[in-house]
C-alpha cells in the first residue's frame, strides 16, 4: 500500500504554502 501512495504522490504532488509563494514570486519575476 505504501508503494501505491508513493506513486499517487508523484503524479499529483501537493504544493506546500512555501512552494505556492515561491511560484507567485517566480511568476512575478517572469512578468517584469
């Protein structure tokens, strides 16, 4: 069962708040 969870986690990785904030910063940097 643990292997199945690992596979699903790799397919749909949940982004943490830090990762979401980093994405926003990188997107703003690309726009400028």
